[in-house]
C-alpha cells in the first residue's frame, strides 16, 4: 500500500435480537459524532436498514494512520465495550487513491 492512500470500509452490524438493537441505537449517536470529529475521518455513516436488526456502515479515512487511530479510540469507547459482541461483516478497501 502506498503512503497517503485512503482506507474505506463498508459493512454491517447484525444484531441477534432486540436487546442488541437497542444497544446500537442507544450508543450510535455518540459514536457517530466522535468518529466524524476525528481529524482523519472523511466520512462516517451508520444507519439502520429495512431489517431493524441490521445496521449498515460506511467509513472513509485519509490514510492508514487515521484508520488505526479510529480503531484505537473505538476500542476504548463506551461504544466499543457495549457492541463488542455484535456480529460485524466488513469489506475493507485499503490503498485507494485520494479523492482530491
């Protein structure tokens, strides 16, 4: 991967039941706001799909370092602790040329 390449992720959080869905709904606003405020975050979206137990996400970071910082912040956050056991399926595209 070349220096300065963007990191893009898309995927889903798949809740097992309504209790997990409520965990996501309760913690998502703070997580979204914190993620979007990160210096290297170009885009961060998390939304509930037509299936209320499935949430789609899309993330774009300026480079690998920004993505790693996001991961570290996420792991240390209330969101990270509360959603650690919720299934995730992510599609990772590293090394994208910057959009600018």
